[in-house]
C-alpha cells in the first residue's frame, strides 16, 4: 500500500515510479478522491461542532422558559445530527474507494531495478556451476526411464484433473528428502526459525500480503471464505500484522515447508507437460521482517541462503535481477534464481527473492519502535523461495540422469535416503 501523504507531497515522483513499471499516471485521480474525502470529513466536523453548540444552548433555553427557542434549537440539533451522519457515511464511502484504489496499485521499484518490459530485459548478475556435458540426448524429467513409472499424471488427472501429479516409490522419497534437507539447512546453518504454519488463511492475511484484491482469481477459496495459501509467505508475514515490535527484536527470520495452491489463472497453456507448473505443490519459504535500513542487506542474505541450497545439491544456476516489467505486484526489487534443466536446455525459475519495503507493512499495520525513541515506523518485509521443492526435484532428476535411464543423486541427500545414492530403473532407490 502506498502512503497517501507521500503522493500528496510528491505526485510527480509517484507517477514517475508507475511509469517505470509501464503503468499510467494515477496521482490526479487519487488526489481528487482524497480531496473529496478530506472535504467531506471537514464538513462533517463543522456540522458536528454546530450540533454540539446547539445542544449546549437547548438546556439554557429550557431553563429560561423560552419554548420557541427551545424547539428551534432542538430541531437544529436533530437536523445537524442527520447531516453529520450522512456526511460521515459519505466520507467513509470515499475512504473505502480511496483504499481500494491504492490497494490495486503496484509497489514502486527500487532505483537500481532495470527498466524493461518483459523477462527478456532481466539482467544476469551471477552464474554458478558447470552445465553437464552428456554423451546422450538428455530427457525431460517425466521421460527419464527410472522416473516415468513413479511420476503418475494419469491417476492424478483421474482423481483431481489436469496439473496434478502422484509421486511414487523412490521419486516420492527424493521429493520428501529435498524438503527436509532445505528446511534443516535453513534452520541449522542459516539461522531461520522453523514454523509449522496453516495453509488456510482469512481475507485479512491475503489482503495484508498484497494477494487481494488484485490476485483473487489466482488462488483457491473455500465455500466458507477461507483461502488456500499460494505460498506460506502469507501466514509467515502476517504473524506481525497489527503489532508494534521492538527494534532490538529485528530481524525476525522465519521458514516453513508447506503445501501451496495456485489456480494458475494467468498462465493458461504454459508449461503443461510434466510437473513444472502445478495447482498443488510444496515450497520451503523464507520470510524476514527487518528494520528499513537493513532490508537491502537482508535481501542479499536471503538470496545467498537460496543459492546455497542449489550449490550443496550441485545444480548449476544463474541469478537475474528482474526488470520493472517482469517484477511482481508487491515487490520493490526481485532476484530470480534459475536452475539449469538439461531436458529443456534452459534455465528455469526455481526461486524468487523479493523485498517489498514497507508496502505490505502499511497494509497490515506492522510497525517497530525506534531504539532512540520517537514515533513508531513501518517495518520492511521480505520473502523468498528456499526452494520450490517440486522444481528442485526436476532439476535433481534431469541433471543427474544417466545414459542407462537411472539417476545419480546428490550426496547431500544420502542421509535422508537411507544412504542410497541412485534412482534405479524400477523406480526404487539403490
């Protein structure tokens, strides 16, 4: 959510930030609505003052026995009371309109975010690992012999429809191991606090983390109004909603491994083969709540945590800084980490690490008390995948595939796989 005071003070800067995202100027419409709202509030306050003054005079007129004046004043009080109620209702409606307008406007990009219209304009900032050189034509994950029988799309479609999968035997265990490995690494080595969070949340949590109202169609809602989380960013970030934290207690670093649900309404027809884009998937999420001056450094720290998972697994990757046209609605700056997938002969996104500044904090009223005293300020919030478990499974399978159809697995997963290091042709671990 944007600060209306900042828009009043620097409307040109606000419009310039929107222009960098390719959006039209909106300050005029916002300020017109804001002016009308403030005028109505002031009129209501003036009428309230007149009502209060008349109320005080009613008693005096009654005491003097001036029935004419008494009746006039009593009628005036009643009239002003109705005026105040009507104007307060109008002001409330204008305030709701303003809030709704502001809630649909994306975050302003940081100054170092490159201009661009699409992912073609993203800027590569790092590349790690050697792309494997196979002496055979590498396959996509679902076509690898040892994987095919254990990645069951047909049965999943029978029970749930398209974009679901049932994992079996060794593939299911590798998937489980990856999530556990990520979570253990973030807790034991990266200092994050593990949270077992709900996957059903209320409107307020979705709104506070900028998923509503704009992206309601991309998520699933139950018949009683609850939402299935698109990512555990929602419950983790919302833990500080309405709170005023002590500066000394920040940063607050959280991680959770949860199921995630997305309708993928905006991506019809994309990545329909395999399990790259699913309606239900698992992700290990990272969330940080920080002081404003620490948020940029915290984003780099989180980026390193996510990259470190891929490095431990030996998966080649590259990191790109997203341009203004490819950045998410709530993000101020986003880095995408893209893992190398030999079957596609391409890098594909496996993590996004974003800082939102105080954009989410304003929506959910999350503040902190400065150590030196003074007025509470809004915290900064950050989120990042650490990592998407299903996509990481794809990367492990495709990069480890062998000419005979088996898959050599990363050694760091062996403790989670009973010491096994290979996915055999029959789909079991060996």
